[in-house]
C-alpha cells in the first residue's frame, strides 16, 4: 500500500516539472524501469506498475532517444494488460472469495468453541473459588488472518489501475507542442486576418490545436490493440457486479469507480478516434458499428440527461466519431431523430462541455445534410436551435461554438440556402453581431483563457464575413 502511495506521488510530481526531471539520474531511471517490468504478483502490484508507467511517460524527455521506443512499447504493453482484465468478473470472484473466507473462519471458530465446551479453565490460584461458568473473551481465527478487506483492496486496486491506464492513454494522445504563445499570436493580431480567410473556407472558422502522435506511440497503440480494449471498457458495468456491490456497504463505493472507468473510456475513445487513421480503427464498418454502440449506450437510459459526467463523456466521443465519419464521407447510423433528442437535451445541460459537444454535433450533422436533397425541414430545425444557443447561452464559449456550427451548416448547398432564408438567418445574425462584440469586450478578458479568446476573436471575424455572404444569398433568392 505504501509503495502505491509513493508511486502515485512520484507520478504526480514528475508531471510538467522540468526542474525535477533534470535531477533524475540514470540509476534512478533504471530502478523505476526494473520495478515497472517486474512480474506481476497481485492486483495491487499491477496498480503500482501502472503508476510507474505514468511516471516513465512523464520522464520520456530525459530517456535516451535510442531507448524511447522500447520504453513507450513497454508502457503500452502494461496498460494493455491492465485493460485486458474483466473488472466485472473480478468483482464477482473477489466478493465470493471474501464470503467463503469469512464463512470458513466462522465455521472454524464454532468447531473450536464446541471442542472447549464453551468453558474457560481457571488458573490454579483461583481453585479455592467455586468453579463457575464464565463468559470468555473469544479470539477469532479471522483475527489471525490477513485483514478481511484484502479482496476489496485488491479489487479497488484493479479498478484504480484501469482508470489510471485510460487517463494515461489520453495524456499520451494529447499534443504537447501547442503553447500559449501560439494562441496569443493568433488571438487578435492583424496577421491573423489573412490566416482566417483560409481557415474560414476550409473549416468554418474553428481554431483548434491539432492533436498529433509520434510514430512510436502510434505503433504501440495499434500493436497492443488499445482501441479495441478501450472500446470494451465503454460498456456499462457488469450488472451482477453492480448488484453485489450495492448489497454490501463496504463494496458499494466500487459502483462509482466502475462508472468512472466507463466515462474515462469514452473520453479515451474520443482521443483515439480523433488521432488514428480510419484503417487502424477497423475501417468504415467498425466506425459505423461504434456509432451504433454509442447510440445504444446513450438511449438505453431514458434519463441520460441527468447523468452529467456520462453525458459529457459520450457526447465528446460522438462528436469526434461523427466528425471523422463526415470527413471520410462515411454514412452515419444515428437517425436524425436520435441526434435531435440528444441535442435538445444537451443544450439545456448545466455543463458547458456538454453544450459545446452537442452544438458541435449539430454543426457536423447539418453540414452533411446540407449536401443532400430533401433535408430542408431538418436544416431549418438545426438552424433555429443553433441560433437560439448562439444568442441566448450565457457562455461565450458555447455561443462561439454555435456560431461556428452555423457557418458550417449554411456555408454551401441549395437546401442550406433555402433554409437560411426561411429562418431569416441574415437578419438574426446582423442584429446579434454588435451584442456578441460587446460581450467579448466586457466579459472576455476576465472570464476566459487566452486560448478561448483566440477562438472567439476568430469567430467574431468570421461572423462579419458570414453575414456578408448571407446577405448576398438572401438577395439572390428573394429578388
């Protein structure tokens, strides 16, 4: 247990701490590597290895380049082994083992008590007193065994290891090269205007830090079947295991842990879908099956909007998946009704992340429908929803995302042009433009980060151009 706490502290202090990294010596690295690669003897040790893997990832910049590929492969091999284990089955097995151990101990105690007749023999010096039956203090056999929560601790260690593994994979997928300086350079300078001309024509004005993978990480992720194992962890926890934990107060906290693992897996899936090539994800059929799986997870819970953590995680995964499918012209399996149900519930969520995700999903879906015939009414519904969010949401981040989505949906296409005129998009945006500018000026610097301000400045510029474009569309179609 102490080793696990020390390993957790080490992983934490080595994250984003260049001064500490410089103090690490080669022998210290060798000790960590040896511990990380030692054979596993328990689930608590498996957690230790997972934490050490996180530390080694934090230390990758001081590892000799010739050894980096080997270390990255070793890290992902450990994470793959951790995720391979079926936590639901382990919960069931461990609880059965604990129950059997306690039952055996109780039976042994009863046998010993019966053998002694329940009478305690008095010391010699006490013989002058009349012998009488006394209540003796029992020494339970279970007192002589290891703590009775061993099975619980082992199970919790596994769940913590799986959660840590998923979080580490997300960290490995994140781009570490984008700096705040890059955002500030693009936030409000005159030079950004030329950049935005290209950005607007290519991607609807979104300014997102690109995610990237080095070759070693990419290869290790795919060779250790990480996408497949992460996908398996997105399922709901084993119902039998959940029921067992629910009926036992000391095991009940594990239910929350299992739900957390599902949410972490969905976030991890989002990163993998955004980063890996379609072929490494199994091709178009696998992506369509994944979309179907996510929709089943979502709509199997009628009250999904109440589970905020789950809704944010699954909407993030859906957003990334639908974006990838749209970019590769892969037909989507979710019906417009399903998407609208999700989005109508999501835009009223108290969670900003959920609102951003569902607004982006509306934009992705609408931009695909804009290229198809017979989609006028759906495009009008999407446009009205996005306008409502852009003009009424209290968060500038969400409002900016909604405007970006409007740019995507109504940038091109005959059905999109007709829909934009019928919902009076030009006049609505022209009226909202000064309000948006004023909100950025009044609220921006105090409430939002440089990254967010950079995006909002670009949205503001794109809004001006888009209004000009919509004015031309309206004149052409109404003249």
